[in-house]
């Protein structure tokens, strides 16, 4: 779906992106992770030509993006910003209709699609006539996501999409995001500096530092097969929790009847808080679970 080749970008004497290459497969969610100033947002914006590289190029579905006019390219790519990016002088309905109107959609088709997304994103229909300032932060972010999805683009770019929200709202919207059927088959490139968010949202993670890619891999690969000392040290502060969340119960207890998507962390939480009834009961105990987990890590 996306192939970036030898991307370089300078701002004055500073090198923001230093000769990086990567691929994103169709239907994959790749998270660009790193501290502020590592080049992740610059990399994201080069995909839709909001920033032009000094050298190197990006291919989308095998086509060099430089062969398309930037505005035409962007109409086929959804883009979600940290602060939602809504036009304050447009109503919600007007905001989400911008790209469909550029594509000359009929009014009834715009309304039908908007109604569909409002339902999926838990937005009340009465908000359509409101201006962004009248909405909560969570509502604004949902509207921003609705706008990016209006024309059902196959590729979605997300720049710190939940970063401006409080922790509780952020966790809630991330859960909605993962459950949204609109996103199941989309190719997504997402920027974040939040390690937990990267591990929760990404199929693979691209860890960057000082404009360079330090390692690309699944969450498990970054934790258990770090490519270098930087990767190893980057996750040390949250390592145990990340490991427990990344490893599925079936990997440490193959005989378990638990769902294939249940992590060791989920099972431990269920054992510690059985009153919540999150998972079915079984014979696994915390001591057995931790011993099996340590055995798995040694392997």
C-alpha cells in the first residue's frame, strides 16, 4: 500500500528525517512512535505531501505521489489531527461535508453518509447544526474522525489523534476506534508519543529517534527482540506492563479455553477483580500464570 524510499528532510541546518525507508501493508496499522522532535510527524506529512521531502519519494499503491497534484492526492487520504482541525466558522455538518462537496456528491448522499457515521461514532444527530466550540473535546475528535472517513478513503493518516484529550476520554475513544468497522480494512499510519497507545493500536511499531528508524516490528518483537540498546532502553520504564499486555494467554497457556485475543494482562486483571466478570473462570491461578509467563520470556 505505502512504500517510502530514502526520505530525507532538512529544516535549515537541522535534519528532521535522515534517509528512512519503510513499507506499510494494505490493511495494516503502523504506528510511528518516538519522543518530540524525532521526525515522526514530518514523516507522516510527507505521505500526503503536506511536506515535500528534500530527496526520496513515497509510493501509494505503486504510484509515485509526485505524479499527482497534492490536492487530488489528499482527497483520497483521510487525515486526523490532534486538535481535530475543524473549521470554527463551519457547523459540524459543513465541516464533514467539505471533501464530498469538492467531489460533487449529491446533497442526499452527503446526508446519508453523515447519518451513518454519526451513528457509528456515537454522535447525536442534533450536533450537526452546532459549531465546534459548542462541542466537548471528545465530540470534536469524533467529528474530526467522521470528516476523515466521509468519502471512505482506503488510507488514513492520524497525527496524535487522541493527544489533546484527557486520559479517560482518550481511553474511551481508543476503544471505540478499535471496534469501528469502518477501519477494519483501512491502511493506517498513526503518530504518537504515548507508548501504551502505540502498543494498544499498532499492528507494527516504527520506533524513531533523531530522524532515524531504530526498529520496525510488532510490539512483541520490540520488547523481546530489540535491535539495539536504544530500543531496549526506550521501553524499560513500562516494560512489565507492556509485556503482559502484548503476550496472549494462548501463547503461555496453549491449553486454555480463553479467547485468542485475551492477553496475559487481561487474565491477571480478571483474577484480581473477579467481581467484574470480564472473563470466564478457569483453573489458572496468578502464581501459575506468572511462572508460565517467565518461562515464555526465557524462550
